[in-house]
């Protein structure tokens, strides 16, 4: 392990320990679907985003995990007030590091499916079910929304061109037609996030997509919408910086995965069967995950994954005493 990996692990372990201590049973026994959101200084918008998320998807109960790191505003309190399980990391590391931690918390709590969305309100929660459905039905392992197949609000020609160029590049490199490589609304079987190598601290979407494709998982795109950011600013920098970083991640991930490509037979087995045969177990119990962090979590059987009591029921308000009541 490099020294930065050791530091990252120490930060993750401490955050998992604090999360387990704060939420106890709620964190240890998650419902089947975990909606994971990375949020950095998203006060003023995170609350309404969490509030608008469905309490169940595809007939399965859903919880919301927000990973906030190094927030200098009320992001944490706002997320908790609206019912999200918020992991409050003291150091800012980036969206990639935050999502990785969120995936780990979701797996540790026993979630079977992970859906991601952003904290800035650019994605439509009504489209989540469309993204998750092929994963639940077993048609795909990983589904991403696509603005190219759906719609995008921005008229910025540089953004539009960038999205197209990166999608074409990834399609050529991986051999699978991809129309959008940076869509934040996506769904996957939870164990996939523990089976692929994820290292990017910030610009994570291309790494995740390329790594999932390289492992031979079945990837699907569905039409979806991306709105303009209404509150706050992009955390990724202006177009040129974003584009340069994004291109670098594509090149480095493709090269890395090429070097460590699994034998063709393993990849084909994943593709053909779509089973978790070569995967680690989805549920790395929180107690075990946090044992590194010396956390104490007790509990009995994991929550079942039967249909939620009533589809579309509003999310319950959080455990925070300031919890707002949903209408
Ligand atoms: N925890 C955490 N979340 C982050 C960080 N940077 C960005 N995010 C979150 O990641 C999501 C996407 O970030 P944005 O800045 O909107 O970037 P983007 O959507 O890729 O690009 P834009 O189109 O410019 O908005 C948002 O929910 C951010 O709050 C970070 O350093 N830490
Ligand atoms: Mg955004």
C-alpha cells in the first residue's frame, strides 16, 4: 500500500466508524436499494434533492446515503434533516473518494442495488426507476442514463462536444457503443462496486464505466434527462480543466485495465451468466467493515429485500431533531 492509500484507508475507517456510531442499526441493516450521493458544499439544494427522492424503487425499499467531505456549509445538517444517512468526512477528497466510501457503506449495510445521483438537482428522480429496472430484472449489471438518448438542457457547445467526444473515445477503446460517459444517474448491482478497481479521487465516472466494461459486466444505457445546475457552482472547474482531467482519466484507466485484463473466459462468464460467480459478496457486514475502525455495531438478521410496503411513499424524516416533515 502506498502512503496515500494508507491515509485514505484511515480516513475511510474513521468515517465508517463515526457513521456506524451515529446510525447504529439503521446503517447496519439497509433496505435493498441504496441511493448514494456525493455532496460538497451543496447547502440550499441538497435538502430538496433528498426530499424529492422516492422511498422505494421497483417495489424495493430505498435509503439515501450522502457522503459529504470537508463541507464548509450546512450540507450535513440539511441532508440529515431530510432523512438521509449522512457520512460526514472531515477532509475534502473529491467526488470519486466520496462515492467509493458511499458504495462501501451501502455494501456493508447489505444493500443489493446502488443508485447514484448528484446533490445539485441536475437529475430527475422520476427517472431512477427506469435506470434501476434492468438491473433488478437481471437484464444488466450496470445501467447508466444517457443525455444523448434522452435530453440535456445545456446549450453550451463545448460541453455538448466534450460529451460526444468522450463517449466516442470510450466506445472505440472498449468496443461497446457508449453515448454518455459522465451521466451521474446510474444503477448497478452493489457487489460490482467492490469488484472493480476505483482510484480516482474526483473525476470518477469514466473510471467506473471503463472498469465495469473491462470486467465484462453487462452495461446498458437508457434515455434520461440532465438539467442545468440551479444552485451553487460546478465543483469540477471550467470546461477546459474538466475536459483535460476527464481525458486523462479515460487514458489512464483504459491503459490500467488493458494491463490487468482478466482472462477472456472470466469476462465471458460474467457477460453470459451475469451472475455473481466471480464477485465478492455484496454484503460485507458493517460490523466487519468497521472492525478495522474498531466500531461496535450490533444487530440481528439483515433487512429483507421484499417489496416496500407502499411504492412511492414519502421518505421518512431523519433522526435529526431538526428533521423537517415531508408533505
Ligand atoms: N463529497 C464530495 N462531493 C463532491 C465533490 N466534488 C463534487 N462533488 C459532488 O459531486 C456531484 C457532481 O459534482 P458537480 O460539481 O456538479 O460536477 P458535474 O455534475 O460532474 O459537472 P457540472 O456539469 O459542471 O455540474 C455533486 O453532487 C457534487 O456536490 C467533493 O469534493 N466531495
Ligand atoms: Mg453537476
